[in-house]
């Protein structure tokens, strides 16, 4: 397991087997979903603050996926060849996440509005 976050009543983990797993952390602890889309190790997860079912995952394959945990098993968005750099806000932690692709494009995501 490379990263894990609590999202609502779920625990979401990612690992070097290229999967993201969703667990019932407040009931039986069972794995309820295994998400497959990354081409290499999945190394980080981030959750949206305002919408507790939205999760972003990043991997060594240069991919960032946005997942709606309550919807289908496919991601709702994908960025290829992305790198993540968090931009701290003045309050209690990072609000903006900068996603930079290898083609010199930069994308800024305000996680408060996801």
C-alpha cells in the first residue's frame, strides 16, 4: 500500500500492483471495489473536500485519474504524463493542486470545488 485516505465511510488505498481498492472501513472491513486503469504503480491519492465521493489518483505511469466512487468503475477524467505539485493556500493546507504535463501545459485544480 502506497497511500490511503478516508472518503466518507470508505477507506481508499492504492498500491504497486496498479490498483485502487475501496474498503468498508466502518462496517465489516471488506474490499468492495478494485479499480484498474493505471499502467504502473499507483503512488498517491487525494479526496475532494466538498464532494466526498470524488478521488484523484496518481501513478508512476504519468497518469492522473479522477474517480467517482459512487458511479461506474471507470474514471470520470484522465490526464496523461502528469506530475503533481501542491500549491499551499493561506489556511489549513493545500487548496490548489497543479497538474503539469510533460508537454509544458499546466492545469490548476481547486480541490474545494470538486
